[in-house]
């Protein structure tokens, strides 16, 4: 049994917590037993279903965490909505940091793997002399000094002087915004250990200078010069074994998964209504719409359009021929790892960037949200052999990665094996 004590720190959101749960499961298979999770109480069910212990934080205030992710409207690049998210975040971080500090004074781990959304955990670990790695489920979020910028609505790579100028201006805009936010909240951020935006090497201080676990594959990303600490692990798309009714599959029919993940409640009703109309025009297909809620509510069958509260990608993705999704990291990689081309309909955040990568690499199409064009695009996805070949090629690349091997290798390089 390997005695290295590893603690994972993540918010209770599926896209950030679930990949770390899968990584921990892989490490447990490799002999690591002292693995523990730090999150809010809402993460307890998922963590315990995967066989790990949870140290709960922000009890009594954790509901405010969901005000950051479950917004009433699209956030996009709206500075006022981004500012609101930052204010809520900062209002919780002082308490979270002190709770973490007290916990680690009593029980000191050997390594902290902190999700990219909780950098204060890593910075606190660093200040306490504990080794810290960053987990990054969205590699395109890493700011670099070249390449196509992200979080600007899904820019595509271009060549030539005009494109380089565009990219330089995009990066300049991003850095100016981050510096402005740091200046506005400098006193509070400095108390949290974020005394500056960038290190001497030009990369952001909120990510580990030791190891950044990019939970994706290099081959899916646009070309850029990555931080030296960043290493691609391959995607982690497994979800906890929530009890849920399995979706119904009908022999001889094509099945289409429609998913907007576990957030984006402001968008789901509209998407569901439109997809119900699409289903009526494609009677030879069965559409499964998932709300992304792991509870016991019954499914709703409306002809060839089925609504489910929760569909496990791991258990059922291989049964689908096509996917319509929002470009979230989990569903994007899950569909690709099962060889399924996608029609991506981005709604917010990094989803536009993942959609741009799908289109650029010929792995899917971007949704044009009208009934007739969605039908046309689904028919093209079903018949376009070039898209299918591209997806199969990337599927093989995805399966060549194993995240636990990357972690174990990094641990063994840095210090001797403890058994």
C-alpha cells in the first residue's frame, strides 16, 4: 500500500468534482489508499458513492456557492455579471481559507490537488509548505503568451499577420481585465494570498508552478506554448453511480442524446421545446433529453422525445449514434471517447471554445438553432464519413491516455516511493 496522503479540493459541481473522483479511483487501483476530498456538504453523496471520505467546508453558507454556477442568465463576457460572481466568490473565500488552514494544521497531507476554481487552497498549501498541484478540467482556460485566446466567444485559429494581431489584442484584453479586477479587489485578494496576477515567467499565480494536470488531450487543443508545469492526463468523464432509471432504447431506431449538463437552467426549457419540434420531424430517431439532475422523478415520454432527469454518460453513451450538447468538457470528451459525432450548441463559459475545437478538427458541427437546420445538420453528421473517421481517430488517441499514470510518474520523479 502506498502511503502518500493526497487530498483533493474541489467545488461540488460535476464538471470539477467528478474528474477528480475518477482520478482518485484510478490511484486507489494503483495502491494509493490515503485519499480524501474537501468540498461543501453538497458533494457528500457523490464522494461517498465513489468510496471516499469527505471533509465538509462552508457548512451553513455553501448554498451561496451555487449562486456562482447556477446563474439566472448567461454570464458570457458581461463585466457586471462576472463582477457579481467574483463578489460572491470572495465573500466565501476568507471563511473557506481559515477552515482549510485549521484542518491542515490538524491533519497535514503530503499533496494537495486543487481544482482550478479554488486557487486559494493551493496558495494556502504552498504557504504552509505542502505540495500543491492544480487540476484543470478545461485546459483552454490556461492563459499563454501565444496561440488563439479563449473565453472570447470561441475564436478559431487563423494564419497571417491579421490573425496574429487579432490574437495579440485578444490576450491583451484578457490580461487587462484580470489586472483591473485584481486592482479593484487587491486588499481582499492579498489577504487570500493572491498578491499579483502573474509570476515572473508570465503565467498566472493562481495555478501551480509545480504541476498543472490538464484533464484533456493535447491533440484536441489549438497550438500554443503551454506552461512548463502543464501536463495532459487525458479526459476523465466517469460519473458517480447515482441510482437512476436507465433510458429506453428501441431496437432498429437511431438514438440521439441531448444534454446541457448539470447547470444552465435558464437555457434548458427553450432547448427542450426546440428539440421536441425536431423530434417530430425525425420520427425514425429517438431523442433522449437529460436534465442533469440525479433524483428519482419519473421520465416523461412524448412520442419519440424522452425526458430524463439523469443519464449516465459512462453507462449509456455507447448506445447513442449522435449527440447534441452544449460543449461542456465532460459531455464533449465522453461523446468523442465513444466515437460519437456531435452537434454543439454552446451556451456560456468555455463551451464556445470547445465547440470551436470540435468544428476546427472536423469532429462535429456548431448548432444553428432552427428546426430545419438542426435536422439538416443531424443528417449530415449521420452520413459524413470524414467526420466519422476524424472522430474514430481521436477516439484512439483518447484511449491511449491514463491519468493515474501521469500522477504516479510525477510523484515518483519528485521523491522516492513511500510504501
